[in-house]
C-alpha cells in the first residue's frame, strides 16, 4: 500500500519497513506462546511422570521442552535480526537524505553547524531494534493469556485486567512526570555539546590568552544542568519502574491466592494445576507493560528525535530534479538584487544591478559590513535572494543544480576551510584528480614548487582543517581549488587577506591568465593589489550600490568625491574659528 499523500517523508520511510515488522511480529507471537512450555512441563511432570513413574515419559517430556527452548531462542534471534535489518534498511534509504538535509540546513543558517539531526536519526534507527519494541510485539500474546484466564475463571480474568490497568496508570504517570525533565535535559545536552565543539575549534585562542578556566567553568555549568535534569528524570523513572515491578510480583502472588480461594469455593476447574497456570499467565500478561514502564526513557528519546527529524525533513524537502542546462559561458547578470541572511528580515543588499561579460573581472570594494560577503554567497547560489535574480547565462544560479554547475564555478570564501585529505584531493575538489589540471592550478597561484619540495608532494596530507599548513599556504590551496579545471565564473572573497607580496603577484597573474581564457572574475577586496587586473569596479556601502562602471572611471569619480569631501571638511574646520571673531567684533563696545 502506498503511503497517503499527507504522510510525511519520515513516516513514509518507516511504512516501507512493514514487511520486516510483520515477520518480526510472527516470530514474536510464536515465541511468546512458547513461554508457556516450562509451566506445561511442570504440570505434566507432576501429573503424568509422578503418577506413572515412567522414565520414558519423563525423557520425552524433557526432550520436548528442550526443543521448545531451542525453537524459542531461534525465534528470538530471528526477530532481533529482522529488526536489526529493518534499522539497516532505514539507514540505506534515509541516511543520504538526512545528510543532505543537515547540509542544506547548515548552509542556509548562519552560525556554528549542528549535527544534532544525525544523532536524532541514530536514536530513531537504533529504536527500531530496541528490546522494548520486541517486547511490545508480544502484547497480542498477553491478550491470549487474558482470554485463557477468563475461560478458567472470570474472577482470575478481571483480577489480571485490574493489574494491567494499574500498570497503564503507572506508565501514564511516568510519562507526565519524566517528560519535562527529559526534554530539558536533551536541550541542555545539545547546548553543552555545541559549546564544547565551539570551544575546541578555538583552542588556540583559549590557550594563548589563558581563557581555559573561564571557558571550562561555563561548559561545566551547562553540563551540570544537563546531568541534574537527567538525574531528576532517572529518579522519577526509577521510582515508577520499582512500582511497576512491585505490581507485577504482587499480581502473581495475588492470582495464586485468588486461585486458591476459588479452589476452596469449588469454583476453579482443574484444581491446583489451574491455580499455578493462572498465576503464571497473570505475570506473563503484565510483562510487556512492565517493560514499557522500565524503558520509557527510550520511548521519549525516540519520540523527540522523530519530531525534530520530521520537522527538518518537512522544512527542507527534496529538490525536484532540474532540467539539464548547457555549460555556461560566464555571462553574469545581477537584476535589482535584494537579500538578507537566511531566517532574517533585515536587508543586507538593497537593489544591486550590474552585468559582466565572459572574460571580465570585477572588484567589489567597500567598508566592512557593506555586504560584500553576502554578495559573494549570492553570486555562487549559496543564499536565495529576497527579490531580484542572479543569472549566469540567463539562468537563475540559485535554482541551478549544483552538481551540474559546480565544476564550472570557483569560490574562495572569506573563511578558508580545507577538508581532511591530501593536497591533491583538496585542489581537485575530492574528485578524480587530473595531474595536468592539478599542476596548472598550483602553478597559477605559485604553489607548485612548494608542493614538490614536500616529501610526499601532492599526496601530502593537509591535516584537520589544514592544520599542517600556514595561513597563507591554506589560502593558496583554497585559491588553487577555486581555479581548478578552468571554471567560467570565479568569486573570490578577500583572496589576499593572508597572502604576502609574492602571493599578491601570483594572484594578479592568475586572474590575468584565466581572464584571457574567458573566465569571469568577481573579487571582494580591501586591498588595491588586484585593481590593476580588473576591468570594472563596484562600490558598496551599507548594502547600497554607490558606483559601478569601468575601473578608471569609478576610481576617478571616487578621487574627485574624496577631494570634494576633503575641501568641505577643511571649510567646516575653518568656519567655526572665523565666526566667533566676527561675533566678537559685532558685540564689542565702541571706543
């Protein structure tokens, strides 16, 4: 049966696992019925063997019960393996989708990345083969036991039902009592983990300035909050678990006493054997409920993980397949572009409009917080526009399939990030490296000779986050990655912030070389070293386009405006000193 149209993606993935759970349910049902074999063996030994004093009967009964034990264990193993296979099937079908959703969520949301959805997926996947779930599959057997008790005696049946009602009430109170602290504990645990991750990423700063004690204190405070809430939930759950076990134990003895009373009243057919069977069935009937109460924390964790993961997948649905487009040539158009950070309504870019032809280079200048980094993200399709479009060869660059478009783009973010791997893998974007393209990209940024001087050459590891390289070397590797494969559009955000004079020269030469081959460049910069190789200039201030045009014309206009501003400032500085003199003359008394 196909899932209903209103079924969420996560629910649909779980519905696809129904064949696994039907098989596991069948194994659990038969295994649950075989639980009665020890009791039947005991009754038969007392009845048949003792009365007949037959060794053969004892041997056959013993063989039969041993075979039932063996079958029961095989069925339990088969059920566990079936549930484990269900978890693996869910992982195969949904793990790539969850990874993609986490990736898109971290891409669109400013701030430190979060891997909590992956932890939620692990919790949900592990719950699919949790012992509690296997125990709940035996619940129909409990109904069979209840029916047998009612057939033996309505008094025994209603007594067992009363015990089951008490267990349900305990489970309900357990839920009401433990849910708030468990939810708060989960939130506190996530906050403590995120704070620890952020601190580890800034370990050098913390160590160099002696901040460890204060940072550790704040983390310890978050950790204590988490542990305190967890302990509170555990204490409450432990109390209800003890009460549940007490009810189960008491119910077994109570049913034994009720059976004895019924025998005394001649109201229980079967005599002593029926009394024992009633006691055993009553205890077995309550076993799944006891398991539910004792393992309720796993239920709450799985339910919370389900809610968070379902919300994430709903908010970030699978992108429909885009129509394949021809390879771009590098014609860039920005049309009345307005943009804000994802999740914010505060505009950062306000009405930008410009165009570049293939082979042109644009330098974007402006003070800090003028919107240069935001513009870089929109030019490569990382952030959506609030209004307007960024078009590459006439197509919306944000809607373009990045797997298709990516090889034609080059991007160097302001915060350089290298991935753990070799120099060759990082430069070749972790695809199949082409030796010729590797060397060309490395030579373009003046990195080839340095790489050859390393013992492992291009196979040298960069370390975690590029820790084996200096800041300037990391920036050059990231720049070579952006230029790898002769992309048609390259966006560089402060590409020379960590480069020395030789690096600046290599950057300018690389831009000039790729421009000659038709690559379009957009360079966000505070430094003037690349202005000599750009064709056009864009000036931003507070997200507003102040000027755009040919480099020399814009520079001339800026110089003229600076001179006028300087003259106006000088006049303003002289004006206050002259006015008091005139005022003094005006008010001076006549001699």
